[in-house]
C-alpha cells in the first residue's frame, strides 16, 4: 500500500474509533485500502439523527487532524 493511503487509512480508523467511543456512532472502514467510512444507522433515522451524525463526524475529523501520524497508529482497525 502507498504511504499516503496507509496514512489515510490510519486517519479514518482513528475517526471511526472516536465516533464509536465518544459519540456512540457505529462506523467502520471498507473499500480498497480501507478508504471508505461506512456508517451503520438505526432503522429509524430522523433529521435530528442526521445532524447528530454530521456533528460527530466533524468533531472526529478535527480530532484526528490534530494528531501526529505516529499517534494515529495507536488506533486499531474497527470491526465491520
């Protein structure tokens, strides 16, 4: 895997782990190189739920962006 894709995968893994741990949002990675965030919403998904999801995703991306690349490696792969 190319180094940039590996860094992206680590970044997204951190985002998914934080979404689950902090925001209780079920998310995992999929696709070639684990570069796609998969969100698993409940069957009943309201506009308020969508707003909560986007707020959580925004916070998780900002959190991961503030970490050094070596700190991203501390987050394990999220199960699907």
